[in-house]
């Protein structure tokens, strides 16, 4: 259909990139990228007229996206050439042809296109040897400065190599090493690094491979010298998915899986460096602070909970200050059966306990405001957690006695 619309508008249209790669690998991919040697926005408008999706146009970039049900997404762009004013900058773009559009891309396996106009429908366009590299299971860049121009491609190379179980071709490996030695990673903003690390850890099935590759290129060390990722960390990061599955049985609230994985990833960083490292990986400062608190306290939590007998109030006070994500991290990280048992018990039986009496209630009972209020409330909470009182009336009676 896109080709027909292209014919009507007298524009060449191609499907390119990941879709073509995945088609050849016989893998589903519903992110369709169309490139036209003509007006991309007009093509998007006319195409959407026929298929009735939700069209968003970015005039400034000359691009458009059509969203269809079932998470089908169609990106349409005018063929463009990209150039970099300085290394690691965001690229400048100008209108061009399909060759230049493919040449601006990252790896040969992502640089193939299939023509969609009637006169050459289905013709495979493979200027850079993508098909051969797919057969040889290799990730290869198009030219030696590729990683210098855009160091995020280093992370992408590792992500694709891990995902498809490909190797990174020898010269490409050398270009990566050269870019890292030239400190190109330092030129990337925290936002761009963050995005790439998150893309990598989301591909959980192959995490051991991708983390090992990141390690072998000493990428973690270049991002932050205190970031130690040893084989134990890799194993635990891989296990996060199982801990999360366990927690989903205990609570219907959604968890932020990425946060748990990031906590586990930095679990061997020295306590005084945690906050600094986290800032590179998480943008939200409040979140960074709360995660830092939980990570700093984790050893004392494990110590309290690693006993055979711990009373309910001790469990409650040890775990109450921490988010669900921190609890899952403790569960996964400690690997201690007692700690795990008490965390599950807390989540199931204790986490929702809170007191209902307020300062106003105490005032109405004729108690003068002061530090006594906190003492009373703490004892009421303790009694509730220990199971010696149950409802609000009980709470009020108990407060009166106090
Ligand atoms: P995925 O399956 O992870 O979505 P994809 O190949 O579709 O993989 P995208 O990140 O959606 O990846 O990018 C779409 C296309 O844009 C890629 O196939 C590649 O050709 C190109 N591309 C994306 N990022 C870069 C980059 N940093 N440098 C060069 N080309 C890129």
C-alpha cells in the first residue's frame, strides 16, 4: 500500500532497517520504517488516509509516525544524509537519496532496504553487504569513524550481538576499542548513556552476554571507575526477573523492573559512591535519593532479617521505609532464605498496616500536644503490627490507656 501511495505521488518508497533485518532472520517486527525519496510527510498523510491510523507529524524533522492497533508503528521519513559537526554531536540532516539514507545508519545488517514501488517491488537493496553479515552472524560498521561520530553505537553493537548471538566483526571491535580509548563515552550526555543501558538491560534473556561484552570492552569502568560488574553481579541481575515474578504473585501493584535491575547492577559499588553512580543512570533526583538510602541500609536490613526468629514489629520497622522496588532488590540480592521469607511475609501480611488515629483524636481525648503524641502513635502502631489490637475503636481505647 505504501508503494501504491508512492506511485500515486511519483515518489520512490522503501522499507528499511530493523524490519528488513528481522524479515531475513524470520523474526516478527511490527516497527515499520519507510523511507521515501520525496516528501515523507505527504506520503504519511496519504497513506494514513487509506489505513486510518493515528498520525503524528513532526514538521521540523520532516518525519511522521502512524500508530495502528496491536502496537503496530509506522515511521515515515524523507531520505536524508546526516553529518556530524563534531564527534558525539547530534547529527545535522539534509534531504538526500536512499543510498545516503542507508549510509547514515549503524551496522550493515541494519542498512538494507526493500523497494515498494510497483516497477521494482520487492527488490532487495543491500549496498553494504548486510545479507552476507547476517549469514556470517556478524555486526559490522560501515566505516572506521562510525563510533567516534556516534558512540551510542557501541552500546547498540553489543545489544544486537547479544540479541542475535552474533560476534562483533574484528575491525569493528578495534574501532570500538579506539573510540573508548579516545574517551568518546565521556562526550555522551548522561541521558544518552542512560537510554542505552536501559535498552540493554531490558533484553533480559541475553543479559549475561551483553553485560560480559560491556565488561570486556571495559565500558563500565569508563562510565565510572567505581562501577564493578563481576560474575556474581551478572548472575544476580539475570535473576531479577525470577524475583519479580515471585513478587507479582504477592501484589497486583505494578513494579518498575528497570529500577530493580539498576539497583542490582550497581550493588557492588562502594557505599559512598552509590549516589554519584546512580545519578548517571537515573534522571529523577528524588528517586536517586530514595534508592541510595535503601542501598546504603541494605546490609543492616539483611542482618536484622537473617535470624530464624524475628518478631513482626522488627520486620515491619526494618522494611517499611523501603519502596517495593527496593524490597525486590533486597530479596534478589541477599539470597538468604530467612531474609526472603520475611520480605514475602511483610509484603503479604504487614505492609498495609497503618494507624487511623490522628492528633485530633488525641486532642479530643484531652491529651495535651507534645512528644507524647508520637510515643502514643508508635505504641498503637506496634500493637497493631504485633496483632494485639485490630480496629479503630481498639486503637482509641489503647491510646486512652497509654
Ligand atoms: P530494535 O529491534 O531494537 O527496535 P531497530 O534496528 O529497529 O532495532 P531502532 O533503534 O528502532 O532499531 O532504529 C531503527 C533504525 O535506525 C536501525 O535499524 C538503524 O538503521 C537506524 N539507527 C538507529 N539508531 C542509530 C544510530 N545511533 N546510528 C545509526 N543508525 C541508527
